[in-house]
């Protein structure tokens, strides 16, 4: 079923505010005087009006004013025009544009009624297109509307194009920002380098992982080091402190069990604790360096928190500081630190085609 989607980063459907932020629920005007009648015409042609908006202000008063304003705006629409409104109330979940959670809710509402949205004949209208300032027109406050439309597969148009029939304005195509496709074909890189020897060993050892958060370390452990290989998993997020990690790892090793240390291990000082343990117990220590670009790791962080497969552990969204602090303290591992072997691990996405499609979407909003 054809549907017209309307989106605004501000607190109402296409309306033009006289200041950057509205003062109260009554402080709004239509973006253009023709909007109500044009929306009526769209409805008569079988299209549906759906507002998809990013909110997120935690203050109850602001939320209350916003809800009240929606009623006032709806009352000014032609009475024949129904409107459905969805708002993302968190700044860091699957529903916030450019993530597609709100669209998936709409899709389910239609599907439960035996209807299917006709993406090919639907549009997404928004003013967050990433346009630069031009003349008296200020720059867009972001590009999440454009990215959202690309993620869903909707044709994107600006208010000027749709309501006033202006030529398509200039904005970055593709938009600025990261998505995995910009790195090229990651799958063409060898997964492990060097790759001529087995990943695991039958003899007692410590295996140390090095890499930023969300670079695939825990998934790599689950794929290669659990039964029947029999390695024990040491992770500071689970055990709490480094001292506890060292103590429990030593207990496993004394009991004849191999261990994998699945932490970021970003610098020589951190890695030295594990090298000393290996020397104390007179066992080898090998290192796997996860060569995941920082931008990809940050992207993976959002993907796994919002779209993580149900058969994998639930992950919370890590703050940006987790990545900047890693990068600031990172020291490239070297064999002269005392390792018996160092191997590189390139990131390879693993999942279904639908999971890959979501992983390759735009997720990170522009810094403001």
C-alpha cells in the first residue's frame, strides 16, 4: 500500500518554526500554507501520512508540551486526513533514526492488518539531509532523515522538492558518515594472518587477544576456542578486575586448562601482566591482534546493541569514551614483548543476508 512518510527532527510534522526551538505548544506554523491541502490530496490518492520523529529530551515538561502540540497540529489538518505518529524517546536505541526500528514497527502494524507497504511508490520527506549553508539558508541540523531513507530503501525528498516542486538541492550523495561498504570488500582480506598454522594448540598455553571493543574478539573465541578445543574464557567485563582475571586464569592453568584472555589489552604495560604469568608457569603465550578499524568497531558497537542476533549474548551500547580511550592508549604489540607468536585477525562479518543488510546500514549520527 503506498504510504507517504513525513519526518521532522523537530517536534512537529512539516511546520516552519520562527525560532530554532519552539517556546511552547502554540509556537508553530505550517512550513508552507499549501501543506494542509497537499496532504489532503495525498490522502485522496491513497497515501498514508506517518510521522517518524527523533525526540529524546528526558524532561517531563518538554514531553508533555510536545504531545499537546501534536494534538493542536492534528486539529489543523483537514479532518479527512488521518495521521500516525511514532517518536523515538531514547538517544541510543534501535528506534532512533537513522536506525530503522520505527519503520519496522510501522511495517508490523500494516502486516498485522494484511497490508504491505509499497516501498517503490512511497517517499520519506525530511529536512535533515546534510545540506550545507547557502545564502540566508542555514545548514541542516543533521542528515539522519536522508540516512534513514537509504537504510529503509525509501525515496528521499526535501520539503522544498515535494511541496514547492523546487529542483533537488545539493547534499552529499552518498551522505557523510560511516558504513562498512566504505571500507571496500572486507571479506576479500584473509581472516587470519599468517594462516598456515592451526589457530589452537593441544598443549597448555595463554592466548591473549588485543583489539578495540566490538572488534569481534568474543565471537572469535566462541567460534574457535570453545569445546572441543577446551580453552577457558577470561574476560574482565565478566570477572570485574584484572587481579581477579589473573588469579582465576592461574588457577585454570595450574589445573591443566588452556586460557584465552578476551580483553582489549591495549598497551605493553597491560600485556606485561600476562607475560609475567606465562613466564612464572613456564608456558607459551601467543597473541591475536584484531585489526578492526576504529570506525568499524564503533559501528559494530551500535549494530550489536540494536540488531544483535537473538542467538548471541545481549550487548549494551558502549560510550564513545570506550573507543577514544583505547585509541589514545594503544601500543602495537611486538614479538619482543615476550610472545611466542603474533597473528592478525581481520574483521569478517558473519550472519544471514538480512543481518548483513542491517550491519551495512548507516547507524552513527553526526557529532553535534
